[in-house]
C-alpha cells in the first residue's frame, strides 16, 4: 500500500526519555506519560492506515528481551514493535542465559550493553530488574515483575483516553488483587487525574509504599485513590471496572486459597449492572474465564479488553521511540548509512 505523505502529525522528534530506565510506572512524570501517549498516538495513526511506518525511527536498534516468565502480549508486541520501527529484538529466557545462576545479573548487564541498545526484563523478583538496571548503562524496561507492570498501565490509561476522550475525573474501579497490575495502574491513572478505586479481599491489599506514592500523585494531579473491600460499593458509579487474575505468575502454590478468597470478586454482568449500563470493562489478559471474569462480560459490548491488548503494540512503540530514539539523528529511519563525516 502506498503511504500518504503527511496523513497525520509526524512523529515528534524522538528521545525525550532518551536512555531512561522504566522500572516503575512512577519513573515517568505525568507530563512524560502524556508525551509517550502523543508519540504512541502518532505511530498508531500512521500504522493503522499503512501497516508500516514511512520513516521507521529505530533503524538497526536492537532490544534484548529477558523472560523468566511466560508471555504472549508483552513478548510479541515488543518484538513486532521493534521490527516495525526498523530495529530488531532478541528473546532470551532464564533457562538459556541463567542470570543469577550461570553468571551474575551484573555480568549479564555488562555483556548485553556491548551488544544491544536496550533491555526489557520479565521476572518475578523486582529486585532483579532493579539490579540489572543499576549495572547496565543502557535503558532497562520492566516487562512485568510481581511488584509492577508499567507497560500494561501506560497502555490501559492510553486506552481510557482514546475511548473516553478525557482522563480527568474518570472513575476506574479495580476489583480483585492489589497486585502488580493494580500498582502500576494506580500510579499512572492517579497522575492523570483519574479516580482509581480498589475492592480487594482482606489480606490482599496493595503495597503500602505504592499506595502512598499513588495518593501523592493523585493529590497533586486532581486524581483520587479509594481502597475498600466491597465490590458493589466500589463499582457504583464507575466508568470502568478492571480486573486481573486472582493468582499471578509465581503464586501458583496459593491458587486454591486465592480462588476461595476472591470468590465474591468475580466481574460478571450482575456486578456491571451496579456500575450502570454505560460502564466499560478492562482486563490485562490472560483471563481465566469463569473465575475473575465471565465470558459474557469479556466478550460483551462493555469490553475494552482486546483494544487494550492491541494498544500494547502502539504504546510500547511510543515508549521505545522515546527511550531509544536519537534526537540528533538526521533523517533517522530512512535506512541510509550516515555520511562518513557524520560518524
Ligand atoms: N498482559 C500481559 O502482559 O500479557 P502477557 O503476560 O501475555 O505478556
Ligand atoms: N497479575 C498478572 C498479570 C499478567 C499479565 C501476573 O503477574 O501474572
């Protein structure tokens, strides 16, 4: 397909977050989050028409993707995203690299920084991602730890803005575990003026430090943080109800206990009815149909779930362009070699 010459605003010069790590959703200021959204929206607009970018901004950039846990969306959207932006990605698993086992996390960092331009890591232990970022002189992006999932949260709030046309004053009710997905969502949403509520069973509260950070962001940016135990009271009047699996990766030994504790927290049509006819539904996926969400809700007209999934691609591309982009590049992405004098 021929690509129209100027169909959408051109992608802003890349690199506002050049070289930065993203370990926590709080590593980006609310203004930086909006910057990523603007870049992502431009990339999405062009890609949605042409299925390619006329001037890929990350030609020959490479990304190492360290995965200690399974993934569909995160892995594919980062790899496809890098390819679409003109670069490439290499998937590495803990089984074949053995970070912290075959060699130290710091030594893995020292090697990778000589080979590639950036790293994403999915690990249960947030401390490993922090250690990797501390040792590497190239950017490290958290692709999920048990503490946070910032790429998911950026996508979710981007999706909210796309669907509702605004974020200020929106009410998002998270029903379920005060987990990694909730943590990052609370941090991003609170900073964009969203009222973010949580209903969780006693014993499954979010991390107190993250709650304090999110509350401070809410206070400074017109958002609101509400915590409770009653799913019906929590969703009452909400614009969106969000849920996630009751058992996160790495918690499989607790799954029976969790299934019992969360039994009254299912996102079903009866709960949606409390929120009202216009309420929409979100889930980061993978979903356990019949547990935390029913198929009726997931596949019904309220669902934004597959839109969230699609937007992982566009928002992470925005993030990659901002973090790995070269603001000094002249005509970056046109695929030509720089003149020898420019080297
Ligand atoms: N939502 C999400 O991160 O999906 P994956 O675990 O499949 O990457
Ligand atoms: N809370 C879930 C999210 C999966 C994307 C987990 O950590 O397994």
